[in-house]
C-alpha cells in the first residue's frame, strides 16, 4: 500500500534569523532537495549547537542547489558531506570559484579558532572541543560541485528544472527559479530569491527580473530599512579617514565580508587615490580569503557593470593603488598589530565573529584615537552587532574589552537591497497570483515590518516560517 506524499517545504535555517540559510524541498516522489546549506553565525552561545543539529538526515538529501557562496549559505556543506551526504551540489561558475576559497578558509578558521579556545580551556582544565569539519571535508565537498549556467536553464532530472537569474548580491549570486513536475505531471514554480542585491551596486550588474512563480522564498534582511544614497560614499569615507588617520593619528578597523564588501571598499579608496584625494596612509587588506577573493573577482569581469568596466579603461586595476597592501601571511598580520602609525585595516569576518579582525579589535578597540567602521549588516548578537549597538564593553576571545574607539557605520556598502529596492525587484510578479510568499533571512521584527509592506504591495499570502515548520506546496 502506498501513501501519497505531498510536496513540502521546510526551512531549517535563516528562519526568523539572518544566518544558517537551509531550505528543504521534498517532492511528491520523495526526493529531497536542499536550497543552500549555510552556517549559523553570530547567534551568541547557541551558535555551536545550531550548527551541530540538522533537523533532517544528511544521508537522505539527493542534491543541493546554491544561491551564492556566502558562508551563511554554504558554510555547512562540508559538515553535510562529513555526515553522509554524497550527492551533487549545483552552483554557478562564480559561486563554485568563490566556494573553492571560502570553504577551505572556513575550515582553517574553525581549526585555528578551536586551537585558540582549546589552549585557554586546557589552562582552566576544561574539556576540549572539536572543529565542526576540517580541510579534507571541504575538499571532498568541492569535488561534488557541478556548474549550472548563468541567466539560463538547466534540467537536473525529470522532476526539476532550475533557471538562474543574476541578482547583484555578490559575484556568482543568483535567484533560483525551479519548475517542479509533480507525479500527476502538473508543474509548480518556486523562486528562491537568495540574497537580493542592489540595482546600483558599485561593481556588479543589477538584479534581473524572474518569471511568475507560484511560491517565492524571499529574503528579509533590510525589510524595514532604507539605505543612505550611494553617492555619499566617497565624502563619508574621506571624512572618517581625515578625522581618524590625519587628525588623531589613529587606525581605522573595518570588519568586512571578504567578498564584495571588501572589494567595494578597496574600489572606493582606489577612486579616491586615483583622484589624488587620499592622504598617504597605509591601507591593509588583512585576510587571506579577502586577498584570494579579490583575485577571483578580478578574473570574473563578466559580472561587472558598465561603470566599473569604464573605470578600468582609465585606471587599469580597480583593486590596486599605491600604499595598498594585501596581507596573506600570519607574520605580516601580526606586524600590523604592533605598528603605531595611522592606517586602515580591512579584515574579515564582516560580523567580527571569526578571523583576524578579532585580533585587530582586541588590540585597538580600547584606544580612543581609533575608529571601528562598520560597513554591512551585523546580526545584533554578533561582536560587530554589539559594537554597533553601542555596548561600552565587549567580549573578544572570552575576555572583556572597553569600547573606547569611535564607532562609525556606513550602511551604503551593503550587498543587500533595502525594502524599496526589494519591492522594486518583486514588481516583476503579479502579486495576487503568488500562492505563498515565505519570508526568510531576517530578524523577526524586521520580517513583521517587511510583511506589512508586502501586503500593501498586493502579496496576500505571507508566511514567516519558524525553523522546522512544514508547508505543503
Ligand atoms: Zn549573502
């Protein structure tokens, strides 16, 4: 006797929070397709546990389709493989190239963070902990990746055809439009927006419209906010450089995501240097991943918009100017720590939860001549989020530090569209024909405000899934 099993969607991450993106689609023939496999980041003391519990059996996943390479969308793939998944991982060429450096880096960061934590635990006679996965797991994951074409369709099997639509978030990022054929041969369509970029991104092409969909899984990061206008970037950056590095002879520390954000800041500083405005201070890109990501970006000019392509005809290299130093080795990085001269340090990770930026903050955050410049989204529970919220004291590597440095923030470097830009992006849809719009990837209060705006735009059936909540499609 066989039972009819309807098609279902379950969000196992980025559900009422911004990280851990992981959406499980179970077809009516029993196939399990995972859209993204992100790591939870900056969820406070729950982070480790969240990353250790799937909610489903990795061995039952048939394949994974990725929207883009950010770690909160791909970072648990090596653990999925370690825990028994052996299917294919479909992604665009840009995403595969970026995953090639990011997943290995993620494995190394965890291994080194765990070493540091274990050293301290050993001193206190506490039990030691293990990294979630290692470099070998990451390498095995990369060998399972299969390229899908950009802005084009790809038939995976008799149940699933996926079409990708560039969405301007980071290099290689796309919205995924799925045509799902049911047992009775009827077809339902579902779009996963991934993270929605901006129409006027400094480097990338603008997001493309996607076909009418029965179901949409839509991100919500900036569902309740508007960004500063883009053309304020250079004067704003100049003011901070002049105040911190010239007047106070201090350092500027910029926690930045290695991909896109870092290159946007470098490109803005490059434009200032090319125009002869930037004072002669050293600028360090201190993150092996950011250095490698900049190389990958330089290679993939097919994703560049016409403005940067035109700038390249004048300047040659948009990511290179005098006094800009790309730092890969740990020794060089440590030297920056002891330097007394004014400088700009751009380092990962963006939420300051991992990587070398934690060391730079630890060494410089108590000095009032310095500035911490926050340039993107930071979850409220992350280190960058707590600095942004104005906490007078923050914990770094388990020790308290006074926040005496000036805290500045520039939202306009965001790789996410604000609510107006996201509404414009969704205007390609006949809202009343969308059977259900699922809001993911946002803080719950933001999602409630975003839902109101979407209802006003005509989307009548909105769900804000709880982690593990099951929806019949
Ligand atoms: Zn992203």
